[in-house]
């Protein structure tokens, strides 16, 4: 799998924003593991103990805001200590759709259009980060085993993609799990 993690020694006050676009990802933090579905936003601190694993090719939109679009304005401290998962809906959904649309149309945008979008995303990020947190995400120890099973299943399926007899029942049997759990 491909993995994204913070760079050591990099100091920045704005978090990274990651939006998985085709497959879910596995988020590993000091609190445990969590499978994050497509459409959920991840707010990731620039430093810390976290990693995001993509089971297949990395298909995500990543936003890294610098202080340039702020034109000297102070946005306040936006540093984060821990990774946060934001479920679709409300302002988070609006931010995610704008981010996804900007990435999809990037090649068709003029330089001035891109600067306007970058400015808008930079202006919205502090508001988005300061939104009250939703319900706590499940990072209990059981999710680490789920992440490991998901990774093994993806590897098994990818190795056997050319097998005409590949079926969910065979994959479930090979892993010793029920087809329904699969």
C-alpha cells in the first residue's frame, strides 16, 4: 500500500486536508486504527504520529494551505494535535465538494481563476477547522484487526484478478471469514 505521513522537522500552523476519492483509506494514529470511507475529510496535523494507507493507487485530493493566500492577514493558530475525521454533511460536505471540484477542473482553470479558488479555500479552512467536532470516531483496538483484514483482502483479490473463478465465497473461505462479513 501507499502511505502518507507527516514530514519530520516541518513547522507549519495549517493542517493538511485529505479527501479520499475512490476507495477508503486506513488512518493510523496513536489512538488506534480506523477505516475512513470515501467522502470523509481528514484534517491532519503537519507533525505527529499518524499515517494514512491507501490499499490501491493513491486516489485522493490533498490540500496544503500556505500563508501566501492570506496576504498577511492573521488566521489565528490553526495547529492541530491529532488527526480528525469529518463525516459528509453540512459545512464539511460543502468544503469537500469545493475541494474535489477544484481538483477535477484544475487543468481547465486559468491562473487567475485558480488563485481565486485557492484564496476561497484558504479563507474557508479556518472556519471549517473551528467547527464543533461531531460524534467521536471509533478508534477502538478492534479496528486495527479490521484494517489488517481489509488490507489482506485487497491483496488477495488483486493477486487473483485474472482468475475467472474468483468469487466472494472463495475469498471469504480463504480468509476464514463469512461471506456476509466480507
